[in-house]
């Protein structure tokens, strides 16, 4: 191949891939508005709260920010609103081990910030952030899950509670919870946490059917 032919081939390849790049960029830009829900006044107010308290100084959203504290991109998918509101207003009142200080966030600011988090969680991020590898385990020891274990996973209990080394730390560890409480306490607490632990940030699960409540309680009662 002559130098001229090689040069022309190089130019053609560059133009070809540049055209592909432009086409892909145009396609991406055309889909941006579809990836995010509408920005309301409440969402904007929550974003202002996010900036006011410099939340990005410790947390990340969409992979941007500081990695000192947890990523909050999908936090509303993992934690119930009542829990988040109590935690934002008084972190150590909910979890004495929390590193986050009490910032002085009031009730309205907490509501707006949660609305902002809900908006963030609805943005199509192509699966980011990925779930922790251990937290995605669907079976225990390779055995099929019991109805209670399935409920434990589907309700997101793992997001707050640690069990056999897997899970969150915002709620009590459950590895040996049946050694601390009997079955009646476990089922009653499931239905109305605040009646058993005053000031509890755990949401109630009154929406569960009697059968589901029994299945989940059976699982909790087996954790000795």
C-alpha cells in the first residue's frame, strides 16, 4: 500500500468513527430529558437544603461528592421516609453510633431534602450505584429461601439490619435476635415498633397480611 493510500485510509477511518461519535452523542442528548422526572418547586427547595448544609462534603450523588459517608443516589429506595426524616433531624437520636452530627435541619427542610432524594432516586442511572456483592446473595448456604427469608429480603430489612455479617448498621443486629426477645415480642414489634421501643425510627409493617407477619416472625424467631 502506497503512502497516499495509507493516508487516505487513515483519514476515512477517522471520519467514520468521528461520525459514529457524533451520532451517539446526539442520541444521548435526545434522551437526557427522558431520564429524569420533572423538577418541581419542592425538589428545587430540597436541592437548596442539600447545598445549605454542604451535604456533598461527606456524601455522593451520581458518583459526585465525598466518599466519607454513604452514597445517597438511591437512598429513598433503601430507607423509609419516616426513618430518613428522623435521622436527618437528629442522627444520633436514631443511631447513637452515627458519625453525622445534628445539623439543625428542621421539619420542612427535612421534607424538602427527602423530596430531592426521591427525585434523584428516580433518575435513570443505568444501574448505578451497583448493589454490594454480598447484599445480592439470594440464598443462604445454597438452600432455597423460606417465606420469611424471602420477605426479609423483599422488604429491604437488609438495608438497616446486619445478619450474619451482611447488611446495614442503622438498626440493631439481628443475628441472635431470638435470644433477646420471644416470639410474641418479635411479632408485636413488627406491627408497631414504637409501642415496644419508644422513639423507634423503624416503620411499622401493618400492611403485611397475617400469614406474611407469621412467616417473617417465624424467621426472626429462628435466629438464635
